[in-house]
C-alpha cells in the first residue's frame, strides 16, 4: 500500500542512502528571478526556497481554491439533501428556509474559525497541524484530545456505514425501478441488498489505495458533479409536480397536528419530535468540520492556507445553501405534509423510471467519492497505528 503521508524521502549520494531528516538538507537552492513577494518569503523562510518541498519539509502541496471547493461540496452535499423537503415540511415555510439559512451562516463562521487553527501561532509561518486531532492537541491538549479523537473516528466510522447502506439502496432502486417498469407495478420486486453492499465495499477497497487527499481531487470533482446531478433531478421533478398541481402545498408552520400520514395521526408530541428531527437533518446536511483541517492540508501556499480555505468555504457553502433551499422548498411545495423522507421515492419507482435511474446512478457515484473524502483521516489513523504496532514488535 502506498504511504498516506508526505514523508521526506531518503537521498542517495554516491550510491549510499542517507536517512537525514533535516529539512535544510532537502531544500535545493535556486535563483528566483521573479518579483519579490513578502508573503511568499514569510512562508518560505529561506530567501531561495525549494520547488519540491514546503516549509515543513514535506512534498509541495498542490491544492487550489477549486480542488478544496470540490472536496467540501463532495463532503457537504450528500444524499441527505433529498431529505430536506421532509425537514422543511416539519418546520413550515417560515422556519424551514430560515433554519437552513441560519445553519449555513453558523457553519460558515465556525469553519472560518477552524481554518485558522491549521497553523499554531503565526497564521503564515506557524507550525502546521496536519489533522483535526493535531489541531485539537495544539489548542486544547490533555484528555480532550482522546475524547475528541474518539468522537471524530466514531463519527467517520458511522458515516462510512451510512454511505455503504445508502449506496446499496440506490443500486437496488435502479434494479427495482426497471423491474417495476417491466411488470407495470404488478411484481413487488423484492431483493436483497447484501450483494450491492459487498460490491460497494470492494470498490472502496480499490479506491482506498489512493495515498492522500491531494491525489483524490479528481474523484471529488466527479462526485461533486454527481451530487449536483441528482439534486437537479429532484429539483426538476419537484418543479414538474408543482406545475402539475398548479399550486404550492404546505403551510407557514409545517405539518399540522392531527394530520394523517403513513405513520398515523400526528400528535403534539410527534409534532415536537418531528421538528427536532428536522433540525438534526438540516444540521447533518451541513456537517464537514471533522475533515476541514485535512482538506486544508492539501492547499498550496502562498497565499496563506487559511485565506484560500476561507474563499473555498464561502463559495461551497453558498452553492450548497442555494441547492438546499431550492430542493427543500420545491419538494415541500410539491408534496406538502406528505413530503417523503427521500425526495426521489416520492415520484414512484417507475414514473419516470429512466430519470430516476440517472439520479440513483449519480447518487452511487457521488457516495463512492464522498466515502473516500470522509474516510481519508480514518485510513491514515489506522495505517499510522498499525505501523507503530508493527515497529514495536
């Protein structure tokens, strides 16, 4: 397996391998005829710096605003966007869009704060924190590091399981939609998802051989495009449904007490519980902070990493919020109190089956990329722990 960190390579001199790990030993001095850049000189402490290594001695980072944005969009826009119509339906036309916008602002503010934790001390020349846990250790320390580590890795592990299940459900939905179409709804088309889970797992094992975040950028771009694809399909179907109904459904306060749903009559307690679930669904739709530092560690400098990350965060959150508002509001307008937990399932399995197949294929492709983006820190942790255990023996 390829190493997942940019470690300093050994150098060969007259046929002898030197294992010196001194940064200056690797910095190749070259004349720089370009114009002076004060920020560049601050980051590269030597007047003549290496084109191959960063100030910490690791290989030059190559991430840009666009690769960082694609990583964030891949992590943020998941299949959870399809549940936002249901979430807005529980809160209503007033609270639903307001909460979506509020969570976007909170996420933007906290992400900008977290991006400044990438370097300890000086935001330009300070020591780098390569992972979320490194940032926690540098700023909090003590037992809080272990507590945050346990929470982060359990979260990542849970997301990986959720992505596996969601991908298998989408793959199964493709086959079921074709089955329903052929039988005109007469065949129940029951099937097992085990084979699809195994297939998804094999695919992820192959992609997990990608060494690091900065080399998974192309997969993030593909995944981001796929997320926009199935979101656009859900949005288009919602618009078509509203046009068919010739009216906007829903109310200002959301699903009403006494409304009859598939789960039964809505009681005051259920109304409260549904509202809390809606808040959780919206909060989950914006979550990506646990991998923000890892994404930022792929960004090249100058300019300073936190400046690029701030732009990437602002751009990606703005794009995702627009999509969230459109999908959530149009889905609620189409179905009202009967808004489904998954927007695509609200249109049936076979009408229009080919468009739903495209959307489900896009979901699967997106989840393949999102799985890799989310699990890179988990892969790195397992490999580092395994290497330490092996060295001890």
